[in-house]
C-alpha cells in the first residue's frame, strides 16, 4: 500500500513539475488534474478559468474539504533534475506540484475506500498572485457541497523530512505591499531653496515611520520595512520624486489597521514639515491565517505515530488559504521536506518519500 501510494505521488509530482504555469493560466496543469480525477468515482466540476473540484459522496452527513494550490512561480529552474521544468522561466519552486500530487493520490484512494465524511477536493489556481481562494469562494463551492471544515498542507524545507507541524490560532500573517511616493520640486543644488527636496522627504518618512512602528509595536509580532528606495536623476539636482516599496505584516487585523493609520499620520507630518507631498498606498491583502482550535486538536490527535511538532510562533509568511478560514473552520499544516534551499529558490528539490506523511495526514483528517 505504501509503495503504491509513493509510486502514484511520485508520478503525479514529477509530471506536474515538468509543466509549471502561472496564476490562472493553467491549461496543461488543469488538464492533467482533470484527467486523473476523471478516472475516479468523484463528481468532477471544472472551476473557471483553471481550477477543479472533486466531490466524493460517501453518504455521510458532514463534508470536509481538502485544498491544493496549482500555480507556479516566474523562476528559472536550476535543479538539474531529470524532470525539471520544460517551461523556460517558470518553476514549481513553492511546492504546489507536491500539494497537487498528494491530493490526487488521496482522491485515488478515496475512489476505492470508505471515509467517515464526504470529501471535497479543491484544486485552486492563483495562490501566488491573484487570490485564487476568493475565486473558489465566489463559485459557491463550499456552500454547494455543505463543507464544514477545510484543511491544507504546505511543504516546508526547514523541517525534518516527513514532520507534520502546525499550531492553534495564528499561523501566518496578514500582509500588504507598501508603496510610497514623495513629490517635490526640482532645482539646481546651487539654488536648493527654490526646490522641494523629495529625497530628503523620503528619507525623513523612512526613518520616522519605521522608528515609530518599531517602538509603538515592540510587544506585538509584526513586520514593517522597505526594500527599495529610488530618488533623483543627478548629483547636482534636487530630486523631485522619491519612490519606496516595502511590506507590512501582522497577525491581527486590528493591529494591521492601527499600524497603517500610524504610517499615514507620519506621511502627513512629513508632508507638512518638508513641503513635499508624501503619498502612501497600503492596499491590504490576505487576512491572517488563523487555525481553528478544534481542528488543531483533531490534527494533533490524528497525527499519533507520525513525527509531529507544535510551532511555538506564527510565521511572517502569507497564504490565501486564510480566506477560506474566514468562512469555515479549518487548518493548514506544514510538511517537512528537509532541503538546504528555501521555498522560492531555483534550486529547491526534495524526494517524494516525505510526501507520504502529508497524504496520510489528509486521509486521517477525513
């Protein structure tokens, strides 16, 4: 049974790894998933434009959903694997090929076994960009099939091979990009008083906003900072525009909103002090991923005999799986694949043996 499962997981994972696609443009990936599902007894539904659902009616009163994401990343693969990406500039560098492979193997086993609950397998597009979770939710699939709980797995290179890890409550952060533009007035540096220095305004905003957030929220786990700062055109010309790009992440929506208000307040203060117009855009993003306490207890109980770890702290990463958890109770667990290369690395690779525990955990949860 174990060798059969491993063979199927390996075949699916390697086939999908060869054909990575982005966002909602998943023609080959969707076709592969649908072909495998068509050989099962599930009621299969095509999600427009590129997802898929498989409903296994076990004649039970309750239904549990399992979700796998389908999209890849715009990264040139450098693993040298025999089944490396056949699509230049595109790679399954976040493990979504593994997620699909595990769930497809689970669907194949559900085809010939009974389960304690009905099962809805969700193959979701556009997790990396495009919020594919909302596309699934807008389809009404969870309501249509009476889903009462939902689970997902994400591979994690930093964990030992086959280890199941999660935590109750907050697991991942709410996140947003931060875009700042300071508008000044250009002038020769010899006549600096005739201009409005957008570079200085940007620098003042950068220091004031990061200092304020660091001090005011020192006892709250968060992230606020900038990775890009661009200003000016020449060494002897006052800059008329500064652009900054950064990130804001928090584990509580109220904290996120409070930090955003503080940052906007700093922008107004710097504008008034320097004369430059400082515009800040923090559009919001995925909500924090908050695991259900009850679903975590179920995970911990069902993980008996498997390597299991309770994470001490939440992660500053993000996941659109959080959107499902705003609608139904559920949980995401991590699966160790033990690689020296992190997620989103062009060198990321791992053997499929570690995926056996992920598929086993899914089957135990249902």
